[in-house]
């Protein structure tokens, strides 16, 4: 029932908050630290991470699709 304390940041941590050693800060609902986006995937940036994955997948499909005619020749 008492508030949790982050010993590294020296602040009161909200519920579902974790300290990321890579970013050196507390992140709300941290999923993981992603080196590709150079940050933690947390509550504030789920949308941007999913858009990054979606557009990255579309770009790689476009590259593979444009290479197929060259491979057939």
C-alpha cells in the first residue's frame, strides 16, 4: 500500500513502471528496450513502434517485389 521508490532515479515510481538501465530512466509499462529506435518501447510510443514495424515491412516487401522481375530474367 505504500508508494514504490526508484533507487536510481530517486523518484516515486507509479504502478507498472520499470527502470530501464539502457535509457537510465523509469518507463511506464515498458515492453522492451529497442536498439533500432534507440529507446524503450513503452506506453507513450506503442503506436509509433507499430507504425515503424508496419512501414518497414511494406518497404521490404516492395524491395523484394521489385527484385522478382530481375531474378526471373
